[in-house]
C-alpha cells in the first residue's frame, strides 16, 4: 500500500481550474436554486400556503443530498481504482444532465404532478454525481501541489464554491432589477440554470487536457477495494473527517447559500437588498479562502481550524441577534460579510487537512465518504430545519450553527491532544 509520503507536484493553473470547475458548476446550480426557491416553489410545488410551498421546495433542495453517500462510495472508489481524470470527467457529464433537466423542466401548470417528479429526479442525479466530485477533485489538487502549498491548492475548492455563489448572487440581483415579479415567476428563474450549463463544455475540455495524478500512477495496482481498506485501517480518520465537516457544512450552507432566503422570508428584506449582501459575502469568502489556505501552509492547519471554529461558535449568536434586532442593509452587509471571512479561515485549510489523513490509494474514497455523509445530514437539510423550526425569534440559524460547532471543536481538541 502507498505510504503517506508527499506526492510529487505536477499542476498549476490548469490543474486547479480543472479540479474546481465541477464544484463550481455544482455550487452555481445549488446557489441559484436556493436564491430562486421562492419562484421555483410557485412553478413546481403549488400548495395551500406560501410557507408550505417554500418548505416543499427546500425539502427538494435537500433531496439532492440523499444519494451523495452512494455517489461517494461508487465514484470515490472509481477514482481510486481507475484514476482521478476518468472519474472527474464522468462526474461533470452527470452534473450537466441534472442541470439541463432543471433548466428545461415543464412546470406543474403544464404537466401536473410529473413536474415536481422531474425536479426530484434531477436533484438525485446531481446528488449522486456530486458525491464523488469533492473527493476526486481535492485528491487531484493535493497530489499535484508542491509540498509546501497543499493548503493553498486545496483551498481553491471552497474558493470555487464562493465564485459560483457570487456569480449566482450577482445574476439573481441583476434579474430581480431587470425583470418584474411576473416574468421571474413565469420564466426568469430559468435564466441562471441555462447560463450555468455553459460551464460544462469548459469543464469537459479542462478535464480531458489534464494529466493523471502522479500519486495515482505511482501506486501499486489495486488489491482490496478502497472502501474495505478504509473500514479496516482508517476508521479513525473517517470519523475525524466526518466530524470536521459538520460545522463546515452547516455554516457554509446557512451563511453562503441560505441567507438571502432567510433575509427575505424571515426579516422582510427586499430581494435586491438580500442579494447585495449575499454577493458581498460571497466575494469576501472567495478572496479569503486562498489566503486562509496559504496561511495554513505556514502556521499549521489543526491550529488554524481550531481557532476559526471557536470564533464561529462564539460570534454566531451575537451576529444573528444584531441582524434580527436591527434589520437594515448596512447591518446585514457587515454581519454576513464578517461571518463569511471567519468561515473562510476554517474552510481554507479544511480540505487539505482532511485529505492528508488518507494515503493516495484511498484518498478519493475517504474524502468523498466523510464529506458526503456529513453534508446531507448537516448541510443539505439545514435550510429546511431552520425554516421549519423558527419559533418567531428568527435565531434558529444561530442555534443550529452552535450545535454543529460542538462535535467539530471536540474533534479538533482530540486531534491536538493525540498529536501532543
């Protein structure tokens, strides 16, 4: 079995671009689905009340995460046994299929109950494909990075997410300013999904062009299945990686994705104000992730993650208390932007730290499985839970993020104790 030695670098701009393009496509679609959930609710999930319709839409948003663990197992093992390049190319093809189904699906008014079924099927296809994306792409980044820049290379995974969220937010802002409510409900919500499909050909081109990971080429031919090796030899690493993802995914989905819906539905913000704040936060998150990854290459990843995790735990409640007490655009801009910066200090080094827990022979499967078990539970359904259990104080997102911080902090302290 391959050792945990540093993999030789090959890569650069092409490697980073090819690795993050799939994640960007995923997050662009997921972002615009969240941002336009109010309009999608009317088109596909008509119900007796606006809240019920929105909850059905958010539940479908979460359904896309159900098949993530299955995709993580099957596609993660495919990447570890067949190669990173082959897996990443297959994944982006499946992503394009799911995206096209959402972009062109007939509405409930046109074909009745079949319409929401198509949306659910598209989300399931996206969820399965995305299950292998994070692990395969992050493994490729780590295995093409110079030894002293692994944190920086891997941080582009979350920077790519931020760039996609920013693009989705800016597009949503432009459409809400240019189109009236009637046009948005009728056809305007489809525009970002159609535009998102243009990412696909670029991604396919890049992934056809990249060389295979040298670490994969250097490892011995596969014997036991990667899943079996993980279970028998790396259970502790899997559990730690799962716990480190809990706070990451809860905070990312609520701070980066859900905030516009929360601001509009819970606090009464105008859509353009909510999208302005979301775009600002996404830009800061985009810029700070590579900065945070580079810092971790210098000071060490476990220490940085622990400090950032504690900061999120302490600051999230007063942040939401301020937004609820003073619901104005300046307050929303400052608070959401500040939380995005603190979150980036955690996510920037997180992918590298988790990837370094596994040898290259099982790295894609280990990353995919730990990430995609935590994400459906704590990330995908987070918007549904905080909307469903809002008691009227509108502080449910803060309570949820605090609860999710506890297992992550406990794991980081455990890792620190074990190392010392």
